[in-house]
C-alpha cells in the first residue's frame, strides 16, 4: 500500500521516516519529496508497505502523532490524477 505523509518537519529524512513506519511492519520504501532546485524538503513524503494490514496499522498509529517535532497527517495515497500539459507547441 502506498501511504501519504503530510506536515513533515523540514529536517525529516528518508531514514527517520522509515524508522517510524518500521515499528508497524515491513517498509519497501520511504521517500521524502524534495524541491528540485533547493533540494529542501517540501514537507510531505510517500511510504510503501507491502502488507496492507501493517500499512493500515501504521496509518492509525501515526496519524496525528509527533514525528521530528511535528504532528503528521497520514493516510492512504490517492492515485495521481492526469493533468493537462502546461504549454502547447
């Protein structure tokens, strides 16, 4: 299951995020999204957990809890919606 994590501290790393979720089960990947130009965290991340039961337990256990000093918002990620091209040729 793909999980969205919002309201992250700008100091949260992939490793610290992975550790928070590993308390609930196996984590396939944990990726904090960063700005392309500044390489600074954008304040959200995605975590992939192969076991849906463990993922649901992580969502319930971490939503609203403090991670690196901030209460995080955790829920199942929605599929990316298709967007129109920004500019046409």
